[in-house]
């Protein structure tokens, strides 16, 4: 809150404390001061999610700022409602695009955000499949030159296929021969899913 708003609030508070003794309140609060007082100037989570992704996408921004924005975005989507809002805010496509960023740290954060968004959430698991992220994550998990990026891609795959058979089938279909399981995997059986996920983890 700026000084002028603070001064207005203080004067208003002092004068109104004297009203009961017959004094007149002369100070009027402007809309900005009222908004500051009641938190009206606070941004919604949806606004912050959009702004954070804009920074992530800004190739002219400092890498440090883009990473901080990605970190903030990841924390926001830990909330289930915010994760579900990625679709309505049209942020899935820009998020998935970052999986192929030339910078390893940004790829890593993108995979991390995918993992967070789809954890125990069938709605977001379906969206990740629809936007075509699973083949990219498979490629990252096996071929990425950065070990952290590979690990986060595996985490994202693990979260995206558990209890979601369509996602698991998609992941298996894009695996190279040495990673393809011999038997049909069951997305509702965690031991079955781990046949694939553990093989990926061992390859890092």
C-alpha cells in the first residue's frame, strides 16, 4: 500500500473514532484506499497463473526470472482447482511447448509442472494426453541429455499413467523396443505400472 493510501486510512480511522463523541468525519476514502484496505487489489490465482506463464514464454526475460515464474506456477497448480483451470486458461499448450525448450532447466520445470498437474487427477491426465504431451515426455525420459530433465519426465509419466489406461497405453506405444513390456500393463495395478516406470528410472 502506498503512503497516500496509508495516510488516508489513518486519518479516516482517527476521525471515525471521534464520531461517537460528536465530531465530524471529514476524510473520505478513495477507491484505491478501499481496495487496499479490503484486499481488492490482490490478484486471483488464475491471473497469477497466466502472468507466470507469460514470463516463462518471454524469451527476452532473464533466465532467472523465467525459472522463478515456473517455480511459482508449479506451486499454484499444487491446488487441485488451479490444476483443473489450466485447461480453461488455455495454458496446456504453452506448458507442453516448454518440454522442448533448448534450456534444460526450463524443460525440467515444464516436466515437473506436468507431473504436479496430473497427480491423482483424471481430468488433467486426460488433458495431458489430448495435448500430445506423452510422446514428448517419453522422448525426454529416454533421450534428454540432462539427467534432471529425464528424471522429471519420468515422474511426469509416472503420474500421468497411473489409474489411467489410455495414458499408459499411449506411453507404451511410444517406447523403443528395449523398454516395451512383454505383457499388457494394467494402469490400476501399481506393480504393473512400475514394470515400465522402474525400467525408465534404472536407465538414467
